[in-house]
């Protein structure tokens, strides 16, 4: 078995993938044709061309346009199922998917119906591929803390399969600190805490997520590498970083994959996961993420397997499930290594 095939066969866990960002161009075209939504897209090639990014603000505007096309809650079942189908093809066993309900409630969709559709897609994928998936709600920082508080009330009334909250959206102009009370309430209600930080803004954004919000994981965190004191704080608090290498390249957060700070994080004793973020929009998947770490940053198969195991440890799965999955991953790995030998 060659190295590429070995890496593809590694068992994986994905912690950071946006449901809408997983919408395939073919699926988006199908949704547009089915719904009659008015867009400038006349073909799948138009959509693929549209998914070419100049920078992070441009990506946000593209993402918003895709949101505009989803005008019925039912489409979330297909999008979610296909996201998990793709992950299963990369031998991902468990996914912690990001759902941004207010992006769509603002477009007159129903929160409960969307959540039901997402969970229908999750159940269908589990039956077909054996993959499991939980949900974290992205409160989207652009809408402000008052709106985020309302979303916590939505979750309180209907929390099916929701395990965590997050703030994505535009970092510039929307720092973490105003969300302190939101995160405290979320924690009091038993939800895990994550924040996108240090992707399109500097280390101060990560500091805010760490000290004010008390996050357990940081999404992206690339600019944290500029501040040694911050890296020390992250390590000492046991916070892990959800890295998204190809995404960071596509949005211009890094200039080249071999400049990604993932190795610096690991050398500092910080646990990391590797993730596809918006796989369809960035033309990537979990196999590609692992392969790029091998090709561009020299990660060995053993080092990649360590990332998989650390991803289990820092996931939001119950302790018993973590132990079972770790055992399953190690069993698969031994089989892969023995075939390789």
C-alpha cells in the first residue's frame, strides 16, 4: 500500500465543518432549479467559478449568496447527508458540524424545521455509512449579543443533537468580549464553548476568546502563533485548536500551506485537529487536508494518526464513546500499518 492510500485509510474525526459550506456546486444548482430561486448562476461551472476567493471578506460575501439560495428548510437534509457522505469517503468516523440558524431565520426559514431536516440528514448518513454527527450552533458575531441570547432560547426550546455554541462571521469589528454573558449562559446550560478567532484578525481576538469567553476550542487560531504568551496561555488552559489548513490558504489567512502554524502549535504542546471548514467551497476534503500536511509540512503517517487520536480526546463526545472510538482507531491503524509492512 503506498503512502497516499495509507493516509486516506487513516481513521479521522472532523471538528470544524460548516453545513452550508459543504453544499456541492451540483447540489446548489439542483436547489436553485427545484426552488426557482433567482440567482445569477446558469450552470454548475458558473458556481464553481463563483467559489474562487480573493480574501476573507470576499469569501463571506460568497457564503452569504449561497445562503440566499436556500429558500426551503427541506434542503438541509440533502446538504447535511452529502456532507457526511463525503466525510465517510475520507474514513471520518465522527463529525461535529456547524449550523448557523440565524443566517436563515433572517431569510424567513423556521429554526425548528431546519434543525429537524439537519438531523434527518444525520440519521440517514448514520444508517448508510455508520458515521455519527453532532451539531454546534454558530451564533454569528455580526448579529450581536442580544440576537445570540435569543438563539440560546431557541436552543433551550429545541436542542436536538446540539452540543456546543460558537461565534463565526466577521472578526474585524466584532470582537469576542461582548459575548461574555452569552457564553456564560450557554455554559450554565451545559453547552460546550468554541469561538472562531485568529483567522481574519490578530492575536487579540484569540485572547478575548480565551480569557473572556472561556472557550474549550479555538476555530482556526492562525494568528495566535505571533504571540508566545498567548500560546503558553492556550496550552496551560488545555485549549485545543481546530486547524483548517486549506481554508486558511484559500481565504488568504496564510500565504502558503508550508507556512501554516500547525507545527508550531504542536511544538508548544497544544493539541490540534485538522478540518475541512467549507469543503465544497474550498475544493477540499479530509483526505486532502491530511495529504497536504504530509506533502507541504512533512507530517509522517504516525504524526497524522496522533492528530486523529488527539481529535477524539478534544472532541465533545462522552468519555465512554471517546474510549470506544480510540480503541477502534488504534485497531484500524494497526491493520493499516501491518498491510503497509
